[in-house]
C-alpha cells in the first residue's frame, strides 16, 4: 500500500498538533491551509486539536483571528474558518517557558479527551531548532502515554558538521522512529510517482542502467529571484537551498534499486545507498552562477547584487550545475547532471533520461547521422507529466527522420493534484515516514557537497531570463541541456 492510500483510508488517532512558529510565513501560507484542506477531505472526521506556539504574546482569541485570516487568504470561507479555529485552536507564548507549555498541553488534552498522542512541528528559524528540542526534552515532552512525533523543517544544518550536531542533539531525546524531517518535494504526487513509474512498470526497468542510459539531467528552475529573503539566501545559496535536499532526493529516487517492500525503511535504505555511492564533488564538477539584470516575461528584473540586503562583495551563487557520478554496478559511468537556479526563464522541475544512440547509423545524410537519442522527460512541476521522444520517418521519398513525443499529462486525467503539505501532514498523523528524510540521508547529502559549499570565487554572471552561464554546458559532456 502506498503512503497516500494509507493516509486517506486509515483513521487518525486523537492527537494534539503543537506548531512552533505558529505565526510565521510557513504556518500561515502552507501549514494551516493544508491542514484544513486535509481535514475537509476527510469530512472533518478529525479528533485533533492545535496548539500554536510563537514568541509574541497573543491570547487564544487573537491567535484564532490571525489563523482565520490565514485560512481566508488561502481561499477558505471566512465563517467556516472562524468556526473551526474557535473549536480547534489555542495559543501559548514560548516565553512562558517549557514547564508552562507542558502544563497547557495536559490541560488541553484533559479537556479534549485526548490520549497523549502529540506532534511537535518545528516551523521555526533553524537557529532555534536546537533550543526548542532541548526545551521539550528537559520537561519530558519527548515521551508521553501515547505516541510523540517531532517534525523538523528544512534546512537541516548548513553543512555536514552542523547536520551531525543537530542529529546528535535531537537523538538525545527522540529516536529516529519519532522524527519526520521535511523535504516538501517528497510530498508532491509527481515525485512519489517516480516510485510507481519505476516499480509498477517493467517496461523501463530493463533499460534503466548504464547499458542503455547515456545521461540523466535534473533541472530545478525558478523564474523568481530571492523575493526579499536576502538575509537567508546570502548565507545559503542555491546549493544549500535546493541541491542538497530537493535535487538529491529526486536523484536518489531516479537511481535507487527496487526496495524490498513499499515501506519507509526499505525505501530509505535504497535511497541512502545511492548517496553513499557518490564521491564528494570535485570543484571542477561544478559551475556556479549569479544572475545579473535581465528580462523575464517581458519584465526587467534586477541583478542579484542589486537586491536589497545583498553584500557588494557577495560570493553567493544563485545558480549551480553539478555533475555527479554514482559508483555502483547500475550507474557506473553515467553522468547525473543537476542544474538549479533562480531567475531562469521559467519554473520547471524535470528529470530527462537520455538513452544511447543506435550503435550503427543507417540513416545518415551527407553531413551527419540523423538519428537522435530517445529521451524520457519526467516533468515534476508545473504541467506534470511524461514525454517520450523518439524518431519517426517523415512520410514521402527517402528516409528523413523527425523527432516526435508521446505525451501523458496528469491534469488531463486526474485534475488538480493535492498539495505537498497536505500529503505530508496526513502521513505525519498516520506515522508513515516514507516521505521524510532519515538522518543518514541528510548527512550523506551534506558529505557529497562539502567541497563545493563555500567556494571563495565570485560565481559567473548570467543574465536573468537565461538558462545560466554558458560554461555550464561542458558538464553535459557535449550533449547540451535536454528540454522537450
Ligand atoms: N516560508 C516558507 O515558504 C518555507 C518553505 C520551506 C521551509 N521553510 C522553513 O520553515 C521554517 C519557518 O520559516 P518561516 O518562513 O515561517 O519563518 P518566519 O516567517 O520568520 O516565522 C518564524 C516563526 O517562528 C517563531 N519563533 C521564532 N523564534 C521562536 C522560538 N524560540 N520559539 C517559538 N517560536 C519562535 C516566530 O514567532 P513570532 O512571529 O511570534 O516572532 C514565527 O512564528 C524555517 O526553518 C524555514 O526554512 C519555510
């Protein structure tokens, strides 16, 4: 049974969801609306309460008002939202201390007839992850008479050392079976579908290896810039922000062996084996870029160095192309090239798998062989779907080849897909860890990227609205970037 089927059909036990960072951007824009939609999908057959925790000194009523506004902004009816918030939400300022928090939790559980099942969701600035976990542990909130789960948002550390430290600190109080590290990409239907595509269909499995695959390219492109988040992005850069988590998670799902069973530990075992088979990246396997002023959708946008809060001598990259090699029997010698960037021409997350060209070319012209490699494009967002490119003979005299594609689009068949946070919240409440990142996965990803995290050189310029610095093309081994 897949994680999604599990989440939709299994009744959720009574619980208390404690959200640290209850007034923040993530909670208001994503968590509360997704949680509400999840409950609505399940006909409000919910048995849970929510306790918001943040630094400001709010009353329950003030917090309910803030939460109602967040739900209304997400398109939910105001009366319905206000009623639900009144019945389900409470608030506790963190300044009251963890002892008072424990007391408040017991009070809500007593009043609501809850049985001690608790989720602590850390939607917090990463700088306070550690203190919050310590606070919970110090007053015994890491255990209860029911189950206790800890959800940790990304970023999980900023390098191998800090990730190990954070894992160590969390493991002092919580064991791995209680920890849900979020990479919201894993909640996307299309990312989960990589598993279905690979392991429910035998057609591709027999060609999914070094004998048939020439190269794999993974693109995670955004047309947006840093959207006023210079304070965060200056310290992160695109390698920390996107490659360490989303891109390497997608790479693992594309490259992993079939799990023994479709459950969390088997799947995560196979994903981490892929990461273990990748050597730390040499600096010559990376091209870093930084956008300059340019045009996207006919609008002129500023360069990175012109953005408010960016240092004049910044060396932060807004683009990176990286060439990974997986040193195992299936993939030895096949480049996995990842590119991720901001201010690229359009939003696109896509995996392109190109297959070898035929060993002999029967269809040559005077100048060159006309045959093109077959390419499978898996588009994870937007316009989710698959495209398989192959050559056909153009009708008429002679042999003139044309590349055409078979298409499949989710929207044509399934309509709107559920949001990633809806999926992830359901799985947290059901206790299914399949779509969450294990401690060893996080650490392996940081290990691979360690040599290229803080390179001192300024990144190469690329104009906003282009696909990044042209020098990144060399990482594709001459085939160029594949886009359908
Ligand atoms: N925003 C997104 O779209 C997004 C996407 C992916 C991941 N994330 C991750 O989610 C986390 C939160 O991001 P955000 O954008 O929501 O940040 P944010 O808007 O700055 O909100 C931070 C929240 O944390 C609260 N807070 C700060 N220190 C606290 C403490 N010691 N104890 C309890 N609450 C405390 C703040 O309370 P006050 O408001 O009362 O000060 C506020 O509610 C970060 O780890 C971020 O990387 C965010």
